């Protein structure tokens, strides 16, 4: 039986269950003489039975123990001395049950029957005990019994005990029972770790399931950010063009008032719109890089939280201090920023100025207004719009396309880096979980061993 003992010692050590003392005792049982455990009520009868067995079994170890806990002790043969006047109470029936005795030999000796009478009276008492207690309970279990009295040596019990103790496989039952007991204790020891492993595997499965969607989301964010970057530059340019009509309306008001207010009030909103175009051109690239990196950082943080739930430390991915190279957009941006809309504003001023009075004569102004001696506002706005577009449109389009291309290129590279990082950290988490629960392979071996015992 050394093979199963050594096998159990190996798997219990690998699952982290300390069973050294128990396994040493099992080895001693397997290598030593047969062990006979005498149990029953703690009366003189039990001691006398043990002394008699010690005498007839010189090569066996005879021990005396209480009924309670007898099923957990190490023994090869159990001799139950059940008192005739209190035959087979519940605790004794429990030790005789199939699960308790398992593969071990159990013999029943009825002691103290002489206290029930003598002669015919004793014979009637024995017959009654057999009819009411012994046969109904022991026969279905396949157990034999003998009546013992202080002056009587039962040759049948002696022969049964001697035969069993002399058998070559005398230790098999006791060793297997003890090994199963240790194995079940090791299995119970693994229960919390099994729950922890199940939780870790569920978290890891969730991490794997989110791997593809998270990587796709990172790529989609880069694509959307590229389109948004182009739109962000085109929108202020369109707002600049839209200022042509309000500028003409202000110009007509300026003429109608006799040109007494500063001309700068007419064109100031146009200039502010142009400044907004330039500010957006300068900031669009950096702003989109920062916003995309903020989006990607949220994906990274979510993965770090999942890894943290697994108790796995992974190297974080950070985009802090990693601006995008702007060499590819420098030239088109410089051209846009260097554009001068003063030429368009000057022409606009000349076109409006043709209708301005030569002096502050309000009568002259009112006559001019009455005979509609004012510029056509639609034609004036169309000319201003055309001049602005001639200066800005080509440059703004080149800059917007260059920015979009750069955001696509750098954003795709950053999203790909996040996708690779997600995959590598998921693999690292899987490796850490596998290493943490390496004991589970030994647990499966333990279950297989228990099936074989």
C-alpha cells in the first residue's frame, strides 16, 4: 500500500494540505502488525475481552477505545463488545454501519450475558436477544456475533480474529479507509480555493470577452476623432463665410447713419471670426490628440481595474507627455495662419465707400437713401464671400485634410498600441491566474485517487 500513501502525500502537499502526521501514522499501520481495536461500554467486560485477545494474538497490537470516534481511529479489525443488558445502542449501531466500517473487518461479541440468568433462563435470554436485536440488525449487514462470558472461551471468535489478522491483506481495509479520510479532508481544504479559482476564471473570461470589443472601440474612437478634427477646422471657416451677410447689413446701417460711427465696428466681427479660425487651426491637432488619449486612457484604466480584481499587476500604458509629431501639418497650417484677409476687407471697404457722402450733410444722406443710391446688399455680400473664399478656402481645405490624415495615422497607431496592450495584459493575467491555481492539477489527481481508493 506504499504506492497510494506516497501518491496521496504528493498530491496533498501540492494542494497545500498538511497531512504529514496522519500519513506517517498510516505508513506505520501498513508496515506494522495487525491492529485490533476493542470497543464497547467502558466496563470490565471490555478490558477482559482485550486481555483475552492480546493473549491469543501475540503478533497483533490490541488497543482499547471508546465507541465514539472509533471510526476515525486506525485499525484493521474491530471487535465490538456489546453489553447484553444494553445491546447495540445507537452509537454502537453507528460504528457497525457500512460507511463507518467500510472495507474493514468488524466482529461483534455479546458480553455479560451471564447477568441475564443461568441454565435454561440464560438460553432463553440469548435466543430472545438474537431474535429481537442481533439477527434483525447484524444479518443484513453481513456481520457475525458470538456470546462471551468470563468463564467461556469462544473458539469461533478466536478463529475469526486469528484468521483475519493472519491474512496477507489485513492492512488493506484500514489503510484505504485512512487514506480516504485524509483525501476527503484535503478535498474539503480545497473548497475555498475552488471558489476563488472559479471567481478568477469568471473574471478572466470576462476580460477575454471584452478584449475584442475594447480593441474595436479604441480603433473606432480614432476614426471618429479623425473625422471630428477635420470638421472642427471647417466649422469656424464656414462661420467666417457666414459673416459676409451680417457685415453687409452693418455696412448699410453705417451708410444710413451718415458714416458717423467708426468703420472698424462694421468689420470687427469679421476679424473676430478670422481669429477664431486661426485659434482653431493652432489648437485642433493638440486638442484632438488629448481627447483621443483621454478616451484611450479610459480603456486602459478599465483593463487595469479588471486586472486589479484578479490581483494581477500589469504595466500601465500611458499617453501622458506623448504629443503627436506635427511636421506633416506644419506647412499647410503655416499657409493658413499666414493668410491675410485684409485684402478682402479693403476691397469691401472700397465697395461700400463708393456710396459714402463726401461730408456730414444729413440732407445729402437722406436724399441718397430715398433714391436708393446704396449698394445692392446681395451683390456686396457675394463679393465679400467670394474674396474671403479666394484667400481662405484652399488653405483651410489643405490644412483640414492634413490634420485629418495625421489624426488618422497617429490615432490608428495609438489605438493599435492599446489593442496590443490589451491583448498582452490579458495574456499576462491568464498566465498569473494559471500560476496561482497550479495546485488545481494536483486537486484533479486527488479526485482520481479518491475514486481509486
